[in-house]
C-alpha cells in the first residue's frame, strides 16, 4: 500500500510539472498565431504565480479542514480544467488567458504545498529528490509535447500540445480520486506502527505564524526560496524565447530545446536521490550552486558568441545544478523549524517562493521585450546572480544552525545526514 501511494504521489508530481512549462514553451507559437506581444507571457505567468502564492498561503488552513488526499485531488482537477480551457483560447478572446490562469495557479499551489510537506514528514531524502525528479519529467515532457505537436504543414498549432497535457492531467485527477481510500489505509498503518498520520499532527496554534515570523532563520530561508524559484522560473520560462529572439532558432526547435533546462533538472534529481545516501542535503545544495554558476557562464558565452548549442548546453548544466537544491531545502524544513510547525513553515515558504515567480519572470519579459534581441541575450545573467546569492544565504543559515546540530539525537542526525 505504501509503495502504491508513493507511486501515485510521484505521478501527481509529473502532472504538476507538465503545466509549469507549457506557457513558456508554447508562447512563441501563441504569439505568432494570436498576434500577441511576447511579453504577454510574463503577465499571464504573473497571474498564475499570484494565485499560486495565495493557494500556498491558504493551504495550511485548508489542510486543517480536509484530508491531504481530497485537497490534492481537487487541486489537480482545477489545473486540468484550466489547461483544457487554455487550449481553446482564440484571437478574439485572448484576454481569457488571464481568468484561466487563476484556476491554474490555485491548482498548482495546493499540490505543491501539501505534497512537499507530506513527503518531508514521512519519507527520506532519496524520495524527496525522486519526487522532484518526477516534477522534472513532467516539466521536460511539456516543451517536448508542445514542440512535437506543432505542425505548420497541417495547420496544427500550439493548442494540440496544451490539450494533450490537459487530458493527461484529467487522467491523473481520476487516479487520485480512485486512490483516496489508499491514503486512509496507509495513515492507519502508520498509526498502528506508532507514527502519526499527517491529519493527526498537532494542529496549527494561534501564535505559530507569529513565532515563525520572528525567526531570523526563516527570513534567510525565505531569501533562498525566493532566489531559487525566481531563477528557475525565469530561466525555464524564457529559454525558448531567448533561443527564438536572441539566437534566431525557429519556434518549434526553440520549444524543444527549452526542455534542456528541465532535462538537466530531471536527470540531476535522479542522480541526487542516489547521492543522498552518501552526501548530506547541505553539501548537495553547495554542489548545485556551483554548477549553476558554471552553467550560467557557459550559456552567456554561447549567447554573445551566437552559438545556440553552447547556450543550450549551459542552460542544461544550470538545470543540473538546480536539481538538488529545491528538494534539499524542502526536506530540511522540519529540521530547521520542527515537525510540529513544518506545515506552517512550508506554506509560508511556498508563498515566498512563488513571489519569486511573480516578480522576476514578468519583469525580465518586460525588460527583454523593450530592448529586443539585446535584452533576451542577457537571460544567463539571471541564474548567475541568483546562484551566487543562494550560496551566500545558505552558508549563513548553516552557521546559525551549527550549535543546534551538535545537540541533535542520532535519529534526527541520520534522517537529515547532519555531520557532527
């Protein structure tokens, strides 16, 4: 039963990744078909991010009112409905992208906050890495599906790719609905074995949010989450447009090459899961940040040298560096803030993380569109800057926790692989 539930959670994260890359990978083709400016992708993405923030912030409240299984099912159903509607938007009704983005944002935020905390509480580092590897599978498949299904010779456009992804989401929602009893059975088994089920964790208390917001460590973690998501979203979202507008790659190939970033994340997270048996989350984060800086420099060299292959490889290396960071900082949330308030911390951190999506990606789109080709050429500077910033804040946070690490018991030390 536990294995079946874990596989269902993995599949749900594949579904979470699919729509995350649809807008960025399909927008060059959408822009051509509907005669929309390229920076509109940033504004639509802003609406998605805004309502993902709201959904993440409210998730700790909803999870006190309903079971995780029902909440995740409803969230995926909202995403599926949003994608399906998205695929039918026409030139006369282009403004419909914005209300549809509300549905997609609410759905994504619910899945992310609920499942991340569930896995952080009940599974080891390898599963957290492979959970986000599953997200990478979906994020990589999104651009590939969109690129493969665009066929100008038959007048088949971007809508077919989006619609295909919507049908996959509907299938995942159906499996989640049928699997609701499975969550209860696994929770009962954990209870019998002496572990609390997520629904039986201590409820959120009135002062928990206030206590968390007084912690300097929370703000350091918030900067780390903000930086990572701002970098990942902006890089992944605008890579197809960067290749299309700055390096002259056609819309179909740019959508396909846009998957290099997410393929790097996917492969890296599978490898990170294996490495997590021997390497601590803290050291995996350090290694990832180093790869991000190196990949950014390669992508920048390719951009100014007019070499789209080198730029794509550099962006892929940035994705490889991103791979261990997000799963590791999520896994460390109960360690940093205690298991009892981990859902509160997770919800607030997810909200801050999506603020990175909300702010930077549309700003970069506005900047790039105003400058034209020269603006898009500067995309690799985004992961370079945030890679350095993340390295700084994570090292400061590690120093703040160094004394507490010495007092940890052996079980906690083994779970989070904290060195003495």
